[in-house]
C-alpha cells in the first residue's frame, strides 16, 4: 500500500485524495510518507518534491525496471544558472552590436 502512495502522488493525486482512495485519514498517509522518506534518508518534503520515473527494459530476457529520481530544486537551480548566463550573453551581444553599429556610423 505504501509503495502506491508515491505512484499516486507522482500521478498528481493530493495527499487527501490518496487518503480517500485507501479510506485513511490524511495524517496517516503523511506518517507513511515519513516512513518512506526516513528509509531513503531524506525529508518528507524532499520526497514529495521528487518525481520517480520508472522505465521498463522489455528487450532483456530478465525484464527489469529502472528508476530515476528528478529533483525539482536542482532543476530550478540549474535553470537559474542558465538564465543568468543567457542574460549575460544577451548583454554582451547588445554591447557588441552597439559598438559595431557605432563604428559603422562613424565611418560614414
């Protein structure tokens, strides 16, 4: 049952919706999620902000499932870095184009 909590959460279900599915109080679902988080050495918040993607390897004789965890906080940090670098690049292009066109006008 606990394993399904994360699957349902990853599918977009709220904690209260998951509790209703299993006829539990929502605090019970939070307690189970805390147990999952503790078992994975993370906080419940970190657990809930990660998406677990499962992919099946159907080409192999022994069908296996690979799991990948996506940390949205890390994605946000990376996005901020890229945004800042892009902003700096745009500023440099603006400076270059101003200088280029200024030099072009002076030659006329």
